[in-house]
C-alpha cells in the first residue's frame, strides 16, 4: 500500500510548478489538446464523470487513475474540492503513476 500522503504531496508540488490543471472543463481541454500525461479522477466523482474521463482517456491514450476523495485532491492543490486533475508534465506523471501502480489503483494503462 502506497503512502497516500506522498502522492498528495506530489500533486501539490506539481501544482506549484504549474504542471497541473483541475476541474472537469480544464482537465477535458488538457486531454483533448494532447498536453495531459496523466488524469486522476476522485473516487467520489459521479459515475457519469468517471465514465466520461475513462472513455476520453482511452480514446486519447492517456493513463487514468481513480484516487482519493474530492477533498483530498483539492486540498493537495490548495484549492476547494476537485473531482478531476490532469498532470501536464511527463516526469510528474511517471512518478505519480509509479506510486499508484504500487497501490494497484490503475483503471486504464494505455501509454
């Protein structure tokens, strides 16, 4: 079991480096424009949201993970709660994916 704190800290770090966008609209835009290297959707997100991002990420071949609560994701970024996050840096994305693979939180491994 991976240290949840470690992953949330990494999201915070990537946010401060301006390599993360959040919120449904920005995440969608990031994936469709090809800037996204990794998408994280909250486990609390609606089934509709999970399905939309799962399908979109499969189509655009972006790895997607279900992780954490909306509150945890938002807090890690220093914002209000967030249901979806897109990582726009290959290095951060690789590190986060590594942490989540240890955790077995993978939904779609297409990259």
